[in-house]
């Protein structure tokens, strides 16, 4: 029988963190659930000079590199924590395109489906730090439409406080 490093309690704790971090992937209200206070934290890439809206201890910005790309390029998405508590987040994010003055779902153009699946992985970034992009990347498909796009990512105040959350946003251009 194979031996695993660490103990079973550590493994169980990690499973709880992953499960908790994966919650809240839908914008639809859940019946009988406590109402969460959602604040929008905005950023426009590049990060220099981007405004950050703070809500108590939770504050962050989404950083997209590069801020202007062409079809075939890979965008890297990072979370920058400028607050005083740990931010938790997953790989789920929404991609939208600005059309006629409104933001429209662009998931089908980017991912090939309007309801893409995401791995249920929980990440965190400590105060004053910026996440590494890891698997949080987007490759723009060949023949992709030019225009202004944005990514929206929901984050929480640590893995156990799902009531304190925010939606980080950042824009990028497709040339």
C-alpha cells in the first residue's frame, strides 16, 4: 500500500479549503442563505494608477498582462491584495466585451462555450502581495474580434468568510 506524506487531518483540511473556495460561483441568489455584502473593486490594466475601492479590510485589484493583445496571445490574470486581510479566489472568471456601450458575455468567443467549466481550486494572496498567474491564463483564439474586453473575478476575505466578498474587474484591448 502506498504511503502518503503528512497526515489525514491535513488532507481533510485542504479539501475543506478547496470546497469552500469553490463556493459562490453563480450570481443567482441562494434560497434561505444569508445575504452577502458585495462590493465592486475596480481596476484598469496596467496597474499603475488604477483605482482601488476599499471595503473595510478587503481591498484588491485584478491585473491583466498584457493590457493590449492580439488573437493568439496569452493573457495572464493576477490578483493583487492591497487590503489588510487574506483574499481567497478560484479560477472562475467572467469575460465580457463592450458592445454598443454595454458589457456582453464573451465566454463563447474566448472559451468556445457560453458556460465554461473551471477547475475547483482555491488560491489565496496575503496582504501586500500579488498572485502568480499559475493556471489563471486566457489564450485569445485566432480570428478573435477586436475591441474592449474585461474580466470579472469574485474574491472572498479568506477561505472561511464567504460573506465578505468583492468582484474585481480589469479591462484589456484586443487589437
